C-alpha cells in the first residue's frame, strides 16, 4: 500500500462510526484497520532500518531505543520492531506484505523468532521460502502460523534436533527478582524443549490433581492450583497418604522415526506439540512413564454409549493426540486446561463415544451451553459452528496435529470463517 492508499484508508477510519455499525460494517472496518496497522508496522521497519544506519555513523541511538523513547513503546515492542526490520532486510517481501495488509507484524515476528533458532544454513533455507511463507501466513492466524513455522524449522534442521537441543540447554536460565512496589516474588525460567516439557507435564498433572481434590470450592481456581502445584513440587511437598504420582508423558512418534531417525513426514513430539529428537525419545522410554498414542491400544473401551457420562482415560488420550488446544477454531487454550464436551448433550441422549466428544475450554464450553452457539461434529471430525443468530461462523476441521511442516507450504488453506 503506497502513501496515497494509506491516506485514503486513514480517512475512512477517521470518518467511520463503529457504534452505529452492524457486523458486516464492523468486519469492513477491521479489514481497513488491519491495512492501516500493517502499513504503520512496515513504516516502523523503515524507521528502524534508517536508525540502524545512523547509529553505525554515531548519529542516532539504537533502533530499539529510538522506538521505545521517542515512540513511547515498551522495550519489548521496540525490540520486536528492530528485529522485524533486520529480517525484512533479508526477506524484503515480508515488509511489502506488511505494508499491503497481507501479513501482520505478528506474522513477521513469528518468522523472526523461528530464524533465531536456526543455524546459518537453516536460516538460508528459511529465507529461500519467503514467498511460500507469505502465502501461508495470508491464510493463517498468527498463532497457527507460528506453530507451522516451528514445524518448518524442524524440517529445515536435518540433524535430528540434537544440535538445537544442545543450544537450548546452553541458553537455559533461571532469573528471580522482587517487585519493589508490590512485594511479589518473580521467577523466570527459560528451559530447553526437553526439560521444559517435563517441568510443565509435572505441573499440569499436579494442578489438575489439586483441582479435582478441592472440588467446587473457592480454592479450585485453576490459576491458584497451578501456583500451588509449582510451590508443592519445588518444595517437595508430598500429598497425604503416600508418594506423589509420576506424571504421564504421552509421546507421538512413528515407528520408522523411532528406529531410524527423522525423515519426510516424521512425527516426533510430545502431545502438546513440543518437538523432541528421536534420540531423546529413546532415552525417555527407559526412565519415564511413556504412553503410546494408539487409540484403544490398552484394550480400553473407546465407545461407552450411555453406560458412562464422563470420558474415560483412553478417550482423553485419543483426543489429546488429535488436539493440542481447544477445538474452537480461534482458541489456543492448551488441551490440559480444556473440558471434554458432549456435542450432542448427555441430557438429550448424547453418547459418551469418541465421535461425540470434543475438548473445549471453559469459555467456549459456556458459549455452547449458555451462549446458544450451535456446534455439530461430523464423523470425519469436521465441525460446523453457528452463531446464536443462526449465521454460519465456521466450517472445517480443527484438529491441529501436523505430520509434516513442508506439506503446509503447498497445502490449500483451510476454509475461512463465514461472514
């Protein structure tokens, strides 16, 4: 978008009145706002680039300092804009896509974060994918695009991830400080994929155990249960009556990858999408409670009909294999924090069978039950979601387990939410 187009868009926004708009008009305003914001983000990249040139000649502070000081941005936002500018130097098409509104700054930041995890050769291969990344980002939300960038990085690294895991281990750190105004203690832990996954599997397991034990009391809030779980685990507090249960680790890995290493179409990750080298998985199999991702693999019933209302453990495992997050198309609440929803409600004759179950977060669970949103699930796990006014909001598949990141660069985009 050139300066004249930006002026026209800005004029439309300045004269618009969102308070009197219906949904169609609001959607048009959102599109205009995105175009304007994209142009401004691209303009910030140009500012940062020029500031970098002036800084090299001693005529300006760093791009980050200029944007955070003169631009009154947070340090984090200023650094992101500066990093964005550096990436756009290598992939100029990204800046053009931002300026036109095709990509947001969040999409470009996702590529920048991915590039930082790659060695020189991997980064060069990523840069070569610039046009493909733009095409992919135009049809994905920022969160979905970032997940696929991570999967792509795995494809670009041909050393089974060992070198990257070693780099992450070297960068791992723990920081702590006390807020002088509130007196609150702060702890920041940055871990590699393997140890971070172990830590949060243990925390989530303990938090859910505490929540179930406390029932419907004021202490059962998930956030407070998570805090108590962290404190309990790190101070070695044992639950009454015996040893603390070991957390169950579900690893998704195909047999060929486990035995021979990464290849085209390999899957090797924890159930919440954290990639692991096959060598690490082989070692984990020796000293951890590993559960294979096989539907009904332990002979447990997957179809309970009307014999049981609550999904059993095998069904939850099966759903966890298919979904990293809430099944709502716009939600990224992790599976561990979701509830299992009967699409055809139990009280209306719905069965506790896998093809009638979906993981949904508390918020979207309320939308379906009390908010009068209408949700249907087909046997191929495609859903249709209608707003309370009866208009179609979304139709498509929201399972998000990927098999190969490279497939996503050529795969047709999913059906977008209806207007």
